[in-house]
């Protein structure tokens, strides 16, 4: 699953000169980004519901392969898909006022439910092991956790009803900034690492971090 999926993800990653071992977390991140791109591309077209559903199922499977099966993540994806279908229906048809009110109320409930599942999924992501014995590998693990946390935050919910993308988050005492295809990690001591994402054909996605200034 990861091998076939990674081949589809290359268009959605910044593929620079950096190479190295792939990681389940980064392959999952690419999967989330790919899902968001695809469902947006299908737009407000009710007839594209099967494609949106397939993308959701593919993302659930990618999470399961990368980090283990997560009922909470699966529910988050299901809520996201259902909310999208509600929004498409509201924008493309003239419904009775009572039904519009009812659907908008359902969207509010979905967003509140999504917030709860997002918190649980972020705790699962926060439990990803970090290689503390190897400083650079540790930074790469922190970057992965931070970028995944930001990606999960991008799902619509009560705290983020528009699905706006936040670019900065904290992982412990480290500051992770998503720069769109690359990232920076600032340590508690102020050292900054620049991280680039990459794709390895037939294997998956990874990340490589280096200290600015080569220190």
C-alpha cells in the first residue's frame, strides 16, 4: 500500500536534492496533503462523491500502515467527508429553509466532534518515537511530529471552521514551522535546523534536516 501510494505523492512534495531513508510519518504527511489536494480539486461536484470516498479510504489505509490502525483518525476522515457533502448540498441546491437550518446545525455538531478526534489523533502522533541518541535524527523526528500535527489541525472543526492552515506549532520545547514543502525547527537553545522533504520512488517519503550555517 505504502509503495503504490508513495508513487502518487511525488507531485505533492518538494523534491530537492536531499535523499535518505523514508519514514512512515512523512509518508503519512504526504498522504494527508494529497487527500486535501484531491478533495479540493473535485470541488463542489456532487457526482464526484465516489472519488472523494475513495481518497478517504486510501488515507485511512495509509495511516494504518504508517502508524497503526486508528479509529479516531478514521472518524475524523469520515466527518470531514460528510461535512464536505453537506457543504456541497447547501451551496448547490435550493432546499427548504428548515432543512438548511437543520444541515447547518449538523455541520456545527460535526465540527465539534472533529475537534475531539483531532485532539486524540494529535496525542497518537505525539507518541511517535524520536531518536534522542542521534541529534539530527531527533530533529527530523520532531519536525515530522510538528508537520503532522499541523496537517491534522488543517481538518475543519469547531476551532478551525474554515480549515485554515496554521504554519507554526510547538513540539515540547521545540518550535516547528511549516514553510510549504520544507520546514524549520528551532531548538530551546535557539539553534535553527532547515528541513527538506523528499520522495524515494517505490519506497515513500522522508525528511532531512541540517543546522543552518553547518554548525
